């Protein structure tokens, strides 16, 4: 079984500042992927960043980067130079095995203050 | 390239009725997944189809069913609706069958009265 835990229901950051969203997971799979998805108020979920578990190097996508600690089963998302458009619900998710099935965390609602 | 299209976007049903939701994936995508999103339970996996075959099913009662057609379009059906079925139903498609990199539609908001 796979589980994902996001312990921060809400976070707030000032525009242009940096914020880190936390995520821990558990899985019995040896081959798995980790994701951060963003769901803005318009509801359409979009992929922010993806990490293959077998890769030690942390993934980065422009202002978004992850801190992947495999032994600790931790997968945090860092957003640098926060923008108003970053305000959204952020979901951490895991998939494993030969499937696209995602297990999501409960989400972190990020507010960006001007 | 058109994104994932879900219809209808909003619908209201009464208890005991049934509903069919439709999802058209991104062209070329063969994997379609369905998720239920509610304030109380969050995002829960319903099922996944790949090339017309159901590969995975979540922990939902048999009232929830789905299928995928040869053109990769998918439908899900909920019979004998209950109040607790009120939710946002999200469809997602993927080019590959195992990476979890999903492209989501805007969802179908179902309200059961």
C-alpha cells in the first residue's frame, strides 16, 4: 500500500519570497514516481514537478524544486520568487508499479500575499 | 492540441438516479484515469483504463463503473446515486502507461439532492 501525508493544511508566503511545502510518503514499491500537482481555484489540476525515485538528483522546473530524501521518505517542494499566480492547492502524489494510479495527499493551500 | 475534455461540467441529480460522465483524452493518449474529489475524502482513485482494458480499480462500490472505447474516450457511470456521491469527478489522461504524469480535465461537478 502507498500513503502520502501533507502535514501543512495551509501556508502563506509574501510575493517574491521562498516557501517550502512538506510531504512524506510510504510505499512498498521499489520503483515509483513522486509528483507535485497544483490545483488553482479554476480547479484544473496541473503537474508542477516530477521525481523518479531511482534518480538521486533533485528535480527542478524553473522556480520550483524538490528536496527528495529517499531514506527519510520525504519529498518537499520549494517555490522560489513566489508569484501571485502560485496561489493554489498543492497536492503531493505517488505512483508505483506498472500503472498510472496516483495516491494523493490531502493538499496544502498556499496563499501568496502581495 | 486540445486538452482533456469532460462533459457535462455541472449536473444535478436526485437520489436513486444514475449518471454518466464522459471524458475525451488528449489526442494520442491511451491511458485514462478517473478520480473523485470531495472536501471530506480528498482525491480518491476510481479506475484506470489503458487501451480499453481496466488496469486498476479503486475502493468504490460496484455502483461505480467505467469503460474506455477504441478511440480512448472514456465514460464512467454511477447508478443508484446517493447523497455522498456529490463530488467533483476528475478525468486524466496520459501518453504513457506507467509514469503517473497525468493531464487533468476541468472536472464534472455532480450534485445529488
